[in-house]
């Protein structure tokens, strides 16, 4: 029997098919990476640009699950989606994911931006783009902004100090006493390290800041300074070079009347304790792992590349340790993810207590952590790593009445003439970590020449 509604249905079906094809064409040609997922991260549909951006992160060459693909750069993503209780909405907005550290002098680090949307109870949408150039420009702008802020704001809370070419303090003044309480006798003939608490800097780090001031026109950092009574305050320290010739000497009189015709520096110390909370909040948002509070993967690569650059410029020891919580999956399987998260937080806190403040502690994977040790050779790095291993073995973590004991393994590597990049140093430490696992876990191993590299590396 003929129905007048059949042509209408056919027309509607044709219209839907046309709209579907148009949508597929849009996804294919979109200038950003797009992928539709299930709530478990399984990729249902993906456009070519998204596949191109994600492929370097795939360990086995497949793109079946977004969470698995991004596990090395965003280990918290799966948990973040699972804990998103709203029926729909934005799970994360423009989260930045470091793909690689770049090659010094040849290429910049590659950074991806990820926005993840929950469409409904069963579907997610991921938006990916390469923001490497944008991140580089932002960092340059932040440096300029910080420098101008240091000059234009809060000048009633500053101390002005002149330094010689080696960083020695040349002159004391009243502003220094006002901010730090230090008298002239406290700083005479001493290095500017006197302004920083013990353990927060090294001799090499002090020299690096002078060199960076020469290279960039200034060196600006935020961190703790110390007062004469031993207390600490959050401060901004700005170092600027003063290369004075005959034409420039007249302009230096406001800083120092008897400034010699030589290479020297001006150090400005500002007490910014009232701004620390906002500054720390921004720093944690950008550079800290949300679960443990230590540096995230992005901060790790930034710090490691900076230390390698400094080491190449001024040779000194540099070591890297990779740690892994032993049999961590069994802890999650037996006690649940909340207990596993508590163990990771305990591990991170123990790392921070064991290593120096100048060392960089970072979480680079699910249960994988890294520590960069500036000005530290292999034996010293091994000794510090062994202290960490023993401290974890002796500890007992109690969560909701459950007592957990766990152990960690570590791999140590140091820079030498045969290491040309951060990737190579990481691979050496990763090989040593693999040896520690193979030797029964709960031990520390160092990289040795002739080791066969493992196939599964920390970096893609």
C-alpha cells in the first residue's frame, strides 16, 4: 500500500545523510585536531590532524585509546574524566602537554594544547592543537613583564647592592639593612649567596645567574631570601649587568659613586611576601602536578634543558635519577585508586624531604618520578638516591586505617662527553631503572657503558 509519508521520510533520511557527510568533511578539514571518544577514552572518530599530533606519543603505533596514548604526558587524564560528575561540560581547558624537549640549537620543545569536553553520559570530544610557538612567545613576554614589574612596583621594599664580576658584594647601604637586617660587617667581602638560605642555591647556580644577566640583560628569580636573624622571606631578586666605559660612567653615580671602570652588576632584592600566595597559585597551576604538588612533566623538561644549557656553557657535573614505585598496580588493584594516590603523595613528599631545594623533583608518569641534580656527580647522586630508597622502605603509610608499605627502584645517570641531549640522558637513566627492576626491585642501579637500552622509554 502506497503511503504519502514515504517520500517525506526518504527526504529526511537524505538530509540527515548529507548533514552527516558535511560533518565528516568538517572534521577532516578542521584546522585543529578533533577526536570523539567514549568515556573510557576509546577513540571512535579522529581527524588526520589529531592523528598526526598524537602519533609521536603512541608507544605501539596505534591510536585506539586517548588516555593510553597520553599516559606519559598526562597520567591524571583518565582519573580526571572518571571523577567529572556533571552530565556534560568542560573537563579541562587548553591543558598543555609536552611532547618532546626539542634539540638544543635545532628545534624548540613541542607543546600540545588539549581541551576535553563531556558531551553526554557516553561521549567525550577532544580538541588538540600545537601551541609550541605560542608558548615560546608567552615565556618571552613573561620575562619582559616581570622585569618591568620589578622596576615599577614596590620600590619602597627594595635593597640595592653592587656586585663585582665574580658576584662578590662591593658595597653595603641602608636599603639592605631595611629589607634584610644585615649590617655592613655581615656582607663585607662575601659572595651574594649570603642573601639566600642554605641549600637553596649552589656556587654554579650563582655564576649561572651572572652569565644569564650578561646574555639577556637581566636575571630575575623569585624565591626565599634570608634575614639577619635567620628567618626567611619571599623575594624577587633581579641582577643586571653594568659594563661601564668612559661614556657610561656619569650615569652610574646614582648607583655607586666610586664604581670602577670594569664589569660589575647591580642586585635588586624586593620583599614580595604579600604576593607570594598569588604567585604560588599561578606557578602550581602551570608547573606543578595536581596530585602530588611536585613539578609536572612540562616543568621537568624546562628545568632539565636549562641545566644542560648551563652545563655546556660552564662544564660541571649533572645527574638525573628516574624512580618508579614497585608493583604499584597491585596497590591500586587491592586497595583502590584513592589509596594509590595517597601512596604517590607520600612518595613525592619523601623525595622533596630527601633531595636539596636546588634539585628538581618531578612526576613524569603515573608512578614514575624524576630528579635533576645540578652540580652533582654520579657517586653523590647514587648516595642521595639510596637515602631515598631506604627512607621509603622504612616508612609506613596509613590511609583510613589501612597500613601500606611499599618500595621504590631507581636508575641513575650522569652527563659525560658521549651524551649529546636530554633524551640520551633520560634513556640512560631509564636503562638503569630497568636493571633495578630486573634485579628484584627495591634497589638503585647506575647506567654503565655497554648496557642494552630497553625498548620502552620514558620519552616518546
